[in-house]
């Protein structure tokens, strides 16, 4: 925005605030600077932007009203749920509106006959399981923040969780959605049926990080509660041994519901935070959970225990009941926040590698840490190679934050180098947009952007996220000299 444009943008925001207060009520609109700062970041506090306006609609109609008003005024908007995201996906726009969906918390329907739940986007992940439990069902995706994260944010980021090894990510459990397109049109995709005909537009919405519109209702798949659940905690001398056990278990044809690993530094943080009581002296711990028919679980559990012992586990504990099972998971579920006990600042990273190169990549991360003096605690979904390195630093030490950023980026480069990805479940958002060209060619990125342009030609929905630079419909303001390559080819146009 230029100096000449600033008064017009302020005037537009003032007009929007007045219009939305009239339509939604005075308590639904925030423009006080101190209160706006509450919303200046999501779970990735490294990036902060104060929004020009915050709107808290009470229902889907309020979301439609807000989006239409933004479209008519040409003002960008960003959707936000509980704000637990870890990629800056809900980072506000300084000259835009932040649409907070936390008041849309209605569980519309629990339908055990069709194994579906219909919920509003502000419903907390774990509350779906609580509501469905009486009928013998639960909602499988379980991010570490499932007690506070909202289903709308889970859909936007295609969140996973510890049990994604067996049950998959959010995209595998969403069968329908109602969303508000950037021009204010209400669109319904899918429903309770297992699959919809035509192009998979629902698949495009899940994981689109709020760049295609704002979701106002979600239909999710419910899973029958298993007959048996058994959980094992194994202590190993180091991550090499735990990694070898992981590969052996998966190689034997056993697919656990969850298979999680933590290294020594992550264990230290968890012990400091929640006193989880993991095996003393462990260089790594492995948490393995199996569920399903009792006979199948018993047979597979014996196989898992055998492979753990064969690959150096010096202590194995088997949860006797739900309370002990919860104690095994307490350290893992608290890991991200726990590192705050051993480091004043940290970066939560998220990358994916083939499981077979786990040991090599962990060795390279250890070398990076040793060479730079930046500590890295490793927590990850061992079964499917989804790493969550926690890069620790002290922002008060000159240059340390910059070195931590370099280490964080180098870890993503390692993931790409070994045939992996820059994100498994946290999304691209603001944090990883600059890494997209390392994974994708310019033609790849332009092709992705064509879809975004089809939904949002004016570039109002969560602008500046996912893509490293403005492209095609986002290349505003003004026209640039020369035609875009895809425009030259006759397969795209700059709106």
C-alpha cells in the first residue's frame, strides 16, 4: 500500500466497521488497537501482524455478511479458528479483516446410523468425540492441540495427529462442507454420502489454508470405537535403535494406530513440564498403540514387543488401563509447549521424509545442531516419517534467532533432499511459502494458482499465504510488462 492509498484504505475499514456493527451487533466487531493485538498471531508467535478489524460472527449468516461486505469494499480478509496453527496461516492482514469463527460452536447433528457428524467450524476437535462417544463412535484425527483446536482450522490445514498412521489426515474424514466463497456466494460440496460425483472440489478445499473461502459447516466421518486398545512405551539407547524397531514393525506388516518417537532432549523437556516418568536414561522413547478386534490386537502386540526387544529396547511398559495409557501420551502430547521449560524461544518445524531414511536425516540434524550451536529436540510420527524438530534458541542473544531460522530451513532442505516434503500437517502459511520453489517448479506453482484464481480472482481470501510471490490473479496492483508464460501459452489469463 502506498502513502496515497492509505487514507482510502482507512476509510474503507471505518465504513466496514460501521456497516458490520449495524448488521451483526456492536460486540461482534473489534477495532480498538489494544484488543486487536490479541489476534496478532496464531500458534507461531514468531510472526505478528495487527489486523485492521476483527469480526466475530455468531453464525453462518454473519460470515456471509462479512465476506460480502469485504468483497464489495475490496478489503482482504483472513479466517481464524482457535488460533493454534503453527505455520502463520491465520496471520492477519494489516489492512484487512480477521474473521474469527470461534463463536460457531454448534454440533448440528450426530448421525451414528450414517457414521457422520455435522458441525460448525468453531467446534473443538475433541468435542466431536465426546458427543459421539455415547453412540460408540469417535473422530479419529487427533492433533496434539485437539483439546483446543477447532475443526475449521483442522480442515484448512489438513491436520493429522498421532493416529494418522492408521487413520489418515483430516481429508480422509471430511465428506462434506459448506463454505463462503470470496465473493460471498454460499457453496455446498459433498455431504453424508461416501463420495461425490465430478471433480473433487471438496479435496481442494481441505488443506487450502483459507485461500479459497471461509468454511461455515463441516460433515465428518465417525469411526467405531475399537474393541481393544493396547499401548506400549519402550525405552531405547538412541534414535537409531528406535528407528530400526519402527522399520521392523512396519516391515512385518503391522500398522499401529500410532507410533511416536521422542529423542533425549524432547524427553528432558517433557519431564520438566509434566513429569511423565519415561524410562530413565533413554536416548529415545517409542510409543506404540494398536487398536481393533481383541484377537488381532493381541497377536500384533506380541509382534511389536518382539521387534522392540530385538532392536535394543532396554525397558518396555504396557499400559494396564486407560489412566496409564494417558500417562504414556502425556509427555508426547505436551512436547511442543514443554520445550518452553528448557528454552526461552523455539521454532516448531514440520517436515516429512521416507521412513527408511529416518536415521540418516536425524544424524544430519544432529550435525547441524553441533555445527551451529543451536539445540534441536526431535518429536515425530515415526511410523510415517513426519518430523517435528523443535529448534531451540534465545532471542535475547544477538544472532541466535537468525541461526535458528537457518537451521530450521536447512532441516526442510534435508527433507526435500531425501524425497520428502516441507510440511506434513502444519501447512505452508506464512512460514514456509519461501520454501515452495524448492519443491515445485514455476509451472507447478502457476498451475496451483490457477485453481486459486478460479475461486478468488481478486485475491482477497488470505492473501500472501502459501505462494512465495504474487502470481497470475494475485499480481496486483497494476499490470506488468510482458505476458505471463501461461498467458502466452493460451491456458491462463491475468484477471
